[in-house]
C-alpha cells in the first residue's frame, strides 16, 4: 500500500484537481488514495441521512461514483475516512438537535461515546459509506479524541474508565463495519498512549501510525505490531507545524525517515498525508508529491534533485536546467516552520523569535526567487505547477521583506503596492483549483483556523502595512 491522503474536509479542491492527483499517483506507481472527507470544518459528501452536514460544493453520490470509477480505471484504490468520534463537528454543528451530542467546545472534542444518538447517527453514516465505496477498508478516524464532560459521559465514568468507554465505542464501529464485510482502519495515537484500549479491541484493525516529527520515534511501530496489529506508516508533507511547502529540516526529513522506518519494520506500506489546504496552493506541491512518491517506492535514499529533474522533464517534455532544480531544492531547504511563518505573514513582529535575522532571511528568499525566475523552463507560463511555484517563491520573499521593513519602521507606499498586487494574485491562484464561492476562502469555520489561513493571514499583514503607511503620511502632513 503506497499512496497519499488528501484533506478535502477543511477545504475542497476542484473536481479537476482530484482527477489530476489520481493521474499523478498512477504515473508515479502509487495505488492508494486516503480521502479525508469529514472533519470539524466540513463534509465533502452529501449524505442521505445527514444532508445538512455537506459543505459548499460537496460531492453528490453520482459525482463521487464517477471519481471512484476514474481512480479504479487507473489502479488507485480510494479509502474513505469517516470521522466517527473526535473531529466530528461536521455532525454536531449540522443540526441544532445534534449539538447536544458534543462533549465540549475545546479545539479537540468528541461525540458523547455513550449517547444512543451518537451511535445511531454514526451507524447510518457508516452504512452509507460502505454502500458507496468499493474499498475493502474504511478509515474511521478515532484520533485526538477528547471526551469526559458530557453529562452522560460523566455518569458512565462513575462505573467505567475512559479507556473502557473508548474501547467499547471502537468495538461498536468495528461491528457496524463488519456487517458490510469491511475492514476497519484507524489512527494509532490513542493506542500508543493507552495499552488498555489497544488490548481490548479487535486485532484485525489496520492502524495508521502518524508521526510528524522530523525523526520518527522508532518505538511506535513495534509497539503497535506488538499488540498484534498490522500497521501502515503515515508521514506528512503538510502538517500543523509545516505550512506552505515541505521543508528540508522537518517535513522532508519526516518523509525520508518514515520510508526507512516502514522498510525496517516491514509494515503494510506508507500513505503520505497532506493536511489543511488553506495553508498552501495545491499546484505548487506537485514536485514535493513526486519526491514523496519516490521515497515511498524507491526508498529513503532517493535524491530530491534527481526526482525533480525527472518530474519536470516528463511534465514539460524538454530538459530543465540545473539552476532551476537547484533553486527549487534550496527553496525547500529554507521553508519555515509554522510559528515564524505565521508571525511573518501577519506581521506579528513581537511573535518572531529573536534568533530570526529578518534581513538575512529576506535576502536569501529573494535570491532563491530570482534564481527560479532566471532559470525558469521554456513553456512555464503554460504550466500551472511552474506558475504556482514561482508565486510561492515570490510570496516567501515578499513576506520576509515586508516584516523586515516593518521591524525598522520603514513603511512606504511602494512596498504596500507590492503587497496589494501580490494579494490579488494569491486570490486568483486560489480560485484556479478551488471554489471561489466557498465561504471558507475568507471566513474560516472556527476562529482558531484564522492564523493558519494563508490568504487571511497575508491580508492581515497587508492591512497593518496600509495603516502604517497612512499613519506615516499623516505625520508628514
């Protein structure tokens, strides 16, 4: 099993983008697409039993059947991921009568695991998923679950432990899937933390072991297999700590180390996850996805420069220069982690670490962008990947230049004009493979998503610069 996970729950890409991603998977030898279509922020499928949960532009069942047939014809199995306990605000905020099933208002919440209606609603959703998807596997989430505050849960905890309640709920989901002859798949984070749960649930469940640190903890997979489970390893190109593009010192290292880990422990395979699309532009990730596929299939020693050369020459039908490939590799080397990147985007100077030299970082980013611009391949204007990569490199350079200027109180109209122009192009790029009418483009579902939203965070920085320029102009007057 080798493939990718796409997160359409938080933001839907266009129908055409998903078809192109399936083509890319087939071309690179991948055979599995894990479709994360439900989460707190949305649901990408129109359910008959819960139509109110559907996000804007969600797939109808006929549309999804077309997608599944397209994937099947290209040798790609689509595994649905239906969140069934945690990450289920797509259920509890869909109708007022279901809100009572929610455990709490924390970032990580849960359905009440003992409420009869929780099991009724989830059971019906499972039935629809099993009827619609051909996959023998159904992923049911079960990660980052936080329960214990609901009145019915508190009452149940008087006689049972939280581990026992969790295990009982897992057995319920497992049994519902078994009615349809489906094998259950789930995330492994709670099993790694809690042996009581791990020992009390069926061992035919396939465990997805997600580890998003640069180095994968070696003990995690043996711990899960030691309980008797089969395991698939799940690194991340884009995760909570790695927005915009995968960086050499974090996400790319995670991909390489997971490839090593999977081979060393002979697991069932690797599925590379791509989370939170509001943090990146989809067409800029094709080279990273090609590298991830090479690591999963060829092994951890695959060289990024070689992979990118092959990728672009096949894509463009002509040779590409070493300068272009080397600049792309360097762009990945300097990709920032979440906290400094968000602070720079929003021009939150006080949130930047003292060891970040803004002037030097801006100079480096500008040099990389200029190298990409100077060595761009023939036909780049006709290739949306090349255009997106150049836009990302330009954005990266401008964001650091802008925050560096603001740090020394250099606010000028020319800098503001660049920000405003770039903001318009970012918005247009967003619309190329997304739905311009999706309200999540400018208004995230939850306040805690605002800082990680590329357009919103960049626009906030532009607003601060605009206010500073206006203030400076008034002072001079």
